[in-house]
């Protein structure tokens, strides 16, 4: 009996070594699961990807399904998931030995319907404090037991307002609406929702409150941070903000007409509203007048490679700039301004062919700047005192037969550093892949006669917001950000991988199209590389957002795909990508730079 117990103890000990968690993996176990990490919390997904490394001559299976191992050692697999604690079980047969590794993760349960009994209300929105004006609509929603009659009431108001159950899964989602009246006595009032049937009734109060926004005098604020954004709507949820519309300079005066959580609603005109984070503005003293300023005379002049337009205004009012995608004109709308423009000095100057002004409504003064197509490739809009200044940047001339890149200053940004970015199956870090590619690109650009500004040259920590600033301070003509891609949980890297190019401003689109086409020309049908076209994307990213410089972000490959991670480790692939980028920039620069005799 003692021998049997001893054998069982040795067997248990041997299994615990082979089934050890990643942090306790013994050196002799050759299986490495890089993603997902131990105890990762996944949302309610039915499947996700797993990647890591193992010896290429081994035979690998994950949760019973065979998984090929790339010659470089990486593997990638899709795994079907189930809610709760979930185990990813890897088994590797290597010669006469078999190795095991278990990775334990947590998968969230899908949202379930609220039980009909006991009658329950799970949550109510709004869950943030609101300040509204008369005429605004208050929308109330809740999740509770399905199939009930619902209504809500507001403390201080008479009446019950009906709620209707929608057919949205998983059921039990109710919505109602109330239009704020002029005499509504609302001051941090709770909203109470009631669900009932023939036998039961349940009520619950909201966490958020509703108040009437003060109407006696205008509430004015001033932009205080350099990266302020005016958004198309209020935040969709805790993690997702609405679309970016405008980027007001510091000192811009805004009128507040409501609030929701940590955001103010801003009135541009009677029909145009935007939203701003409360931390990006400061309230002005009571009695500050609303925006109603005169747009005076306009002047144009040139300095270096820039055309300057100046408009006299009595106040720094919010403005929106809409460039024509073909470079034929630029519209600038000033909100809270009306025209007294009787004089335009040097009306035809530099890249400007003609100026027109329009009074679109009583509060919107609009300038249309007709420009020579392909004559400018970036702009800077700012206030100097109360004078609005638009600087249109002109591509520098190049001599006939010279390289189209000669004399250009190009900023190259190797993405990430302190934050390492994505990671490949064999542990290759995106920050290292990006830098290796960027250094090859630098070499190619220098050989073409360009000057190169690197946002980093090693592992130094350069904040994200500082990178476009480095390019702007160096007066760079173009900005190229080098990255390599990954997918969020639930994505399928077997279907989505390869190269992609990203832009944001209309001025950057022509450059992005040329680089994207150069990647297609380089890799489509290339027998050496199995690298599909992932696409050309409009993307609101920090490195593509600045209008001063045509800027693109390039994802040459997917770090998480073993084959593409292996490409990124080779000098040949880095040079192929650099050649594609240079070819795209050259084609773009040829169409943009004016030619001078040799």
C-alpha cells in the first residue's frame, strides 16, 4: 500500500509540473502562450484567438484541435469559448515526449433577460446629472422584467410619463421621453421608474438627476487647454466619446447651454450644438456677453512657403474649417460673427485665387477661400490677439529632374516605446519592429535627398501627444508614423490581417492613397510574401489628426500572425516596406511640388 501511495504522489507531482501555470512553467516545457495572459477577463465572446510559440518540429493541439506551428516558432489558433472560468489546454508532442500547458481565463456571461418574477428593475438611465433647457427632451430608459407596463415620474412634476418596451434583445428594455417645460421646477430631481402588471409593482430611482439650466443670464466659458475638442454629441458611454468636429484654440469663447456628466453642451448657433469636456474650459464671470462680434476687413500676404490670411474679429469665437477634398477651396465658418467685410487687401495672393464671404444666418459668417489645386498641403489656424490667422503651407519647389523628395523635411515616427504596443507569438515587441522599420525608411529617405526628423531613435519615452508636436516644431513637410497591427478580443486574424494605411484630414488623403497603392503594387501577387491588403482607413488618431502636415499612419503587418511576425524580423521585408513608402511619397510629391528650371 505504501508503494502505491508513493507512486500516486510522484505521478501527481509530475502532472503538476507539466500542467503548471505560465508563471510557474518549468524551463524544459517548450510551450509558450503569449495571448491571452493568465486570468485575462474577456467580454462575453463565443470565440477568440490564442497565440504563442513552440518548437516547429513538434505536433501541437489546443483544446483537442491541431494547430500548425510556423517555421519561425509561432502559432495562432481560434478557440471556441464558454462563459465563466475557461481553460485553454495546449498539448505538444515533441519526439517521444508530450508537454502540456493550461491557461485559465475568465469569460463574461452574456447579458441575460431580467426574470419576470420577482418583478425587478436592474438599472435606469440617465445615470449622470443633467442640466437642460426648456424645449429639450429628457430620454429615460431602464432594463427590467419583460412584458410589463412602464412609466416614469420626476420629483416636483405632476403626471406619469409612459415607457414602451423595445424589441431589442435580451428584452425588458423600456424607453420614455419628456419635453422640458418652461415652468418645470427642476433642481437635482430624481427620476423614478415603475414597472407593473396585474399583480405586482416595482419602482426604482435613477442615480442621475435632472435640473433646469439657468436661463436668466448667458453662461460663458473660455478654452484653457491646447488640445481641446468640440464633439458632435455627448459621450455615448463611459469609454466612447462622440465624433470630433472642431479644435478651438486656447482663449476661444463658448456659450454653455446644458451639461451631462463631465461634459458641457455648447451653443454655436440656434441650430448647431456641440459638446466639450468640462476640464478643457473655465467659466467666465457672470455678465459676460454672448458671442456676437463683427468680422472686419481681410488681408493676405506671403512669407516663405506660406500664404497668410488675416481676419479682424472682436473676440475669439469658435470656427470650423472644411477643406475641399480636391484642394479647390476652403470654407471657414465663424459662429457668433456677422460681416462688416468691405475691404480685402491683396485679394489674389500666393495660393489664393479668390475670396468670398457669406452670411449663412444671423450668427454664421463664412469665408470661402478659392485656392489653386495641388498648391497647398496643410494649414494652421490660430488667433493672434483677436485676429484670426490662417496659414496655408505651400509645398517647396523642386528642380526639374531632381528627386521629388530632395529638400523635403520628413518626420518619421516609430510608434510606441514605453508602451510596447502589440506583441507577436514569439514575443517580438511592436516597438522594436516599428523602430527597425523606421530606421530603414530613414536610410531610404536620406538617399533620396530628404531631411529626416525621428520622433525617437531608441527606447526613449516620447508621449503620444508630443510626437506630432515634434514634427510641427521642426517644420516638417510630411509625417509618417510606423506601426504594426493587432486585433481586439473576438477578432479573427485569419480573416483580417496584412497591411493598411490610415489618414484623417482631407489633405492627407492623397498621400495615403499613394502609399496604399504602392503597398498593393509591392505585395499583391508577390510570391515571397503572403500579405493581403487590409485597407485604406479614415481614422481619428493622434498621429493623423493635425491639419498642419499631411500625415499617415502605416500598419505594415499584423504582429499577432506568425507568418507576418516572421516577415517583420527580416531585413528584406523592412526594405520592401520602406521602398513602398518612399515610392508612394515620391508619387505624391511629384503632383504637389512646383517645378523650377534646373
